[in-house]
């Protein structure tokens, strides 16, 4: 596995300054909403753990770039194994009609045809077959644990290629017998999922087909062994993940000093937005005057995380500290957009025909299912959202009319139906008030999740208008909070250094401006 050579790094203590450690702990627990100002203005941080260092740029060599790439690859793989319970490796399958697939098939077929002709010759030629058994022996031995000496000795004795060659020279070699022994040994070593493959091997009569299938099943067994190793490593990685990722990222940062540029810009954008918001609040009539707006580092960082829920993952590059969770965040954002759309459609339906369908929750469930099916894949560029929304509107009218007729009530008139379909279709328009309202409420709900302790004792209340998607929203919210909380634990010291530079350089600038204006 790519990270096997890095096992000694797991669990090592990460050297960091006391200020960064205090900030990391406050980020992880989210208990100290207003961080100590002294911990940010202190200059005691060490050079090695200061991602926002002001030292002059240096030339990065090719070897350093490759070392950083290896560290990133190992860190990404370890992160994926630890956080994704379903992670497993699979064999690469080339498309059947691809050029590479056809070439591989032709080459493999030619090899087995040659082997068959050699075994059917008079006298038979066994050299290629003996080499195959030599390869099979090495693969079987690789499956054994260090304590499996008895089976190891047996495999080496039966598949002794020197002895087999001597037998071949005297036409006394039993190829079928050797194959049967291999199949029997594979049956002892394989996972239960391969029992059917072993039975098929035993039922195959042609020796060339047997050898061919033996290699196919051995490939499957090797993949099973790799995935078993991954499952065995997962608990260990989960316990050591924070220290391991932080150590690896520090190594990347030492090799590539610009490895936090995107992260710094991501946080800086939130700092500027929060300063602007505080300034506007201060100018509001009746607001209490304050000498200088003061920002909470935790608030700035949480707002940075909230931006990820509206991120354009196709066009905008993610912060470096979130690369390992990029795919998960993108999938989560796409599902969240679908929930927003369903909530909008439900709210419009409730406002327009809720009085007529009051007390019929099954109608809302049917409309929700229809919407969910038709909105599948709505984040793809080829998806025609306006057309789908129109279709959902028409189908909703059908369901509402069906419900009204079952209750002995008149169907919706044409004007109401047209209005309903029109409001559905208008959701995709920019600054649509319904969409803006639902989006704001979902942002508020997600923000409340980030303020809870980790792990949370209970989920926060879902804002009004989101009841129809409450169950799905709580699941996505839990996944989102887990990603954010782990990210804070791993990269807290790096965020602390960036925020120290951004927040208190802004404060120093503000004080200087105030001093000059007074003079």
C-alpha cells in the first residue's frame, strides 16, 4: 500500500507552539467562542509551524515537489480509509470496446493458445507451464501469515519447480495433479465470497482453462487481501488520523511554502465580509458606537466553512486544507441543493393549495417523491431545470386534483394551476424570494450545527418551511458537521496562524488609521 512506508510517522507528536495548540483545542471543541486575544498577538510561534510566514520565497526543486506529491497522496489515501467506511480497492476494468481492452484480450488469448499447443505437442513442452506454477507458488506464499510454516513448507515442496522440471524431462510430471493441489490450497486461503469460484475451478476439465481461471481467481484473492488489510488498518488510522494528517501536511508545507495560499484567500474573504457586516451594523441608527469592530476567529472560520455549501466545485479551486474532503463536500452540496429545491416546491404548494388539502400529509409525501425523482442529477450542466420544474408543476396539479376529487371537492381551476406551474418554473430565476428564503434558513441551520459541541447531544430545531426535508437535512447536517469538526482538529494550528496574521494585522491597521486621523 502506498502509505506502508510511512507507518512510523503515525502517532508522532506534532511540534507546534503553545498559542496554536490552544487555538486548535478551541476550534475542536467550539466551546470558547471568543478566543484569547493574547494567544493571537503573541510572537512566540515557531518558524516551522507558521504557514503564513513572511520569509522570502525560495526555489522549490523537482525532488521537493515530488516529495510533497507523495506526502499528499499518502495523506489523501489514509484520510479516505479512515473516514469512508465503504472505501475499498477494485480491479481496473478496461471498457470492452476500447483499444486497450482489445489489445489486452488479444495478447492474453495468444499466450494461452501457445501454452495449449505446447501441452498438446508430442512430446509435450512444459517450460511455460512450469513458470506459471512458479508464479502461482509465490502468490500463494504471499497470502500466508508469518506463523503458517507448515503450509508454507508444503507449498514449497509440492510446487518445487526444480523437481517439476526433472519430472518433465522424464515425462512423469502430473500437471493436472499440480493444478488440483493449487485449487485445494486456494480453497483453504480464500475468503468465503470466493467459494463459488473455487467450485467452478474444480468443475473445469481443460487444463489450460484451469490455469487461466486460477490466475483470475488469484487476482481476486489478492484484492480481497488488500481490502482486508484496509479494514484492519482503519481503526488504527482513525485513532491516529489527526496527528498523521497534521504531520504529513507540515511536511508538504515545508516542501511547498505556497501550500496554504488558497486557504489564506478563503479565510481572508470571510474576514473582509465580517468586517463589512460589522461596519454596516455600526452605521445602523440606534446601534451602539464602538471604537473598532472586533471579530471572533471562530465566527470567521465557521463562516468560511459555510461558504463551502455554495461553492462552485467545477470552476473554483478548494482550499488546500480541504482537498481530501473535496468529493464528499461536492456530493453533500449537490444533495443539499436538491433538498432546497424540494423545500421551495413544498412551500409554494402549501401556500397556494394548503387550505384545500389540509390534513393530508400523504399528498405532501407523494409530491416530495415525484420532485426527488425528477430533480435527480439537477447539478449536471446538461440538466434542463426550467423544463423539469414545469413538469413537476404539472404533476403536482394532477396529484392535488386527484386528492380533491377523492374528498368530493372541485378540482383546481385553470388559472390556479397555471399560477402554480408558473411559480414552480420561476424558482430558477436569480434572486427568487422563495429560493432566497429557504437558502437563508438552511444556512442558519447549518451554522447552528457548527456551534454545537462535538459530538452533539441533540440536533438543533429545523427552521420553518423545512419540515418536509427534515430527515434528509439532519443526515446531511451531521455529515457536514463531522467533516468540519475533523478538519478543525487537523488543521487548527495552521488556521490559527493565518487568522493571527489576518485579524490582528487588520486591527493594527485600524489603530494606525485612527491615530493618524486624531493627529
